[in-house]
């Protein structure tokens, strides 16, 4: 089967070949990987690109160990139930949002470009933690690694300042992402990222906000918030959890009461046998049967290995 690569692939490939720094090469390789049509005819090419990325990352790791920091390249290791990336212009309120959601202590100032490096906090949502990453503001000369963070995150939260023209700012952000083959809506190639749009500083001014919401509410999840009086933050947390498409599953020891204090976080659609393997590698081959408890009618009945799990399910594995 032929690869049938789109024209954009060859444009990015040229940039990759011209790149000198390994950090830039990785960004372009990741972009190439996102552009490739996913079918049998491109499997070999996908594998080659992944191998190149892996080798470059290994080389950079060795270089950092031998020479220190190894240059201006920033990655954030994923922690918690998901990684949320804050995206926005200078003074849009990203750092204030990070501090409010996570009790972090990111620098906040009235002048632009206060955030120059990624800053991380952990947001509590019920009984799990979700990682929130504040990033440097998006601008014309934004570094390549910034788009690498956008690409690798599980969810983009676009932070718009309601004291500005939110429609204009959103269009500029969307165009900047599109130029790097990162898209917020379905697209035939590139990385399509799920997103939440935060209309920040809603308490300060509402000019043009209603128009923006009416124009985009069918296509995007839009949450007006205020970090000054905490308006909308509870809704935002819930929407972040929902957008991650994850479930919390609990394991129960045989003969012991149900305890919902330490969930296993899995992707929506996970079936019981895959959950067993995730919890312990030997469970998959040794599993005899499992019992299920939940709030929709199960109270310890046996379930099939192909049973699709839901948020809040309690499983008792018998091996």
C-alpha cells in the first residue's frame, strides 16, 4: 500500500533536514509523525520516525548528564491522572489560574512575560490529582519546544483575557497552532488536540464575550472564570476531568469491605481483562473471574473479561 503523504509532510521534512540542534529535530520529527496518514502503507515510516526520536532523546539525555543542562530545551514529565497545558498570550492570567487551581506559587505580575519557563502544579479533583502546566506566553518568536509541550499534553486549556478582544486573540492562537500542524478541531492530518477555552477575568469586563460564546459554543467547551472571586473554577475542574476521558476504578480484596480511597486511573473504554493486566502483569493470564460492584445495579456479580468498565466501578479479582 503506498504511503500517499500529503504536501505538508515534505514541507516539514525540509525543515527537519535543515535543523541543526537535536531539540529542533525532535520537534519536526514529532510533527512529521502527526502528519502521516495512519495505515499499513506507512507503518514502516512511522517506526523509522519513532526510532529517530528515541535516539535523539537518548543522545540528549547523555549530553545533559555529561555537560549539565544541555541547552534551552524543556520537557515536563507527566504525573498524576493527566497533563493539562495552559496556552495563552502575555498577561492572560495563566499563572494566576495555575496558582488558584493547584495552590502553586508561580510568579504573577502586571508586566508581560513573567513566565519564561514551564511551571507545574497538581490540581486536586475529588480523589485524584491532575497535573497543570503553565507555559511561557505564545508570541511570534515562541521557541520550538513550547509547541512540543502543546503536542505532548493530554489537554490544552486556552486562556483568553476578557479585557481584550477574545475573538481576535483566539483566532491568532488557533492560527499559530495550525502552522505547527496542531489543530483544535478535526483535521485530515496533524495532531488534533482536545481543548477547553477559559474566558479569564470575566469579572473585569464582558465586552464581546457573549458574542464569542454564541459563535463557538457548539464547537468548543467554553468556561468563563474569575481567579479573583473563584467564579467558574469548580465547573472548570469538572470539565478538565471529563475531557481527559478517564475513569477511576477501585480494587477490592476478597472478603474485605469496599474502600474508595485509592483509585486506579484508566482510559474510558477499558475492558476488565486489560484493567487486570494494568494492575498486575500476571493477572491477565491467571485471572479466573472477577466480581463487580457499582451504582448502576451490580452488587458482586461475576462479569465477563470483555466487560467495559465505568467510572466508580469496584472490582474483585480472583486469580
